[in-house]
């Protein structure tokens, strides 16, 4: 497999590689026969495609997320960890029971050592007055 990383996200990948869980995720994707691609977009949200081969990250998109340290802006590295986590087949599971499978399996274990807090809900608020959204896919 090939994980094609745009130069733009090289530093985010390097940040993820510092942590055991981040290395584990990237190794798993690297060991897969699939070809994955990371695209930079200006779509105003971050997501994967249905085939779970491509990740789309808007480097200017930083929604407010609920965390153990209060409201925080979601970093590009956090969104990358989240969306790359989806490529392993782990889904967002907000209902029932708020299991938050992808956040608990990949996003938080990768990002808590880097940023010092865990995401606690799937709710996000795009930091523009009056606009709320749950852009996760
Ligand atoms: Zn998601």
C-alpha cells in the first residue's frame, strides 16, 4: 500500500508519528493493500469517501469540540487522526449510547498525549455566529 501524503500535511503526520497509537494507525494503513490518499480541500469540513480510501481535510476548518478541557478548536492533526481512523473501518457511533467508537479507538488515544485532552462528544460547532453542524462522516 501507499499512503500518499500531501506536503501540506507532512507536519501533522509527523506529529501523529511521535505517539505509539499514531504510529500504530499509520502502520496499519501502510500494511494494507489499499491505496489511500489525503486531499486538502476548502469544503469547510473534513470527511472520508464512502469507499474509505480517501480523506478530505480542510486545513482552515477548526470546529469547536467538547473536550475534557472545555471547548477547544479541533486541530488539523486531530481531524487527520479522526478521518484516518475511519479508514480502518471504525465508524462514528453517536447513537445509541454515545459509544464514540472512532473517537475512543483512534482520535483520543492519538491526540490526548499531544493536546492534553479528550474529545467528549461528537457535537461540533463551526465557529461562525448561528451556525451549528455535525460534519462528521
Ligand atoms: Zn467521523
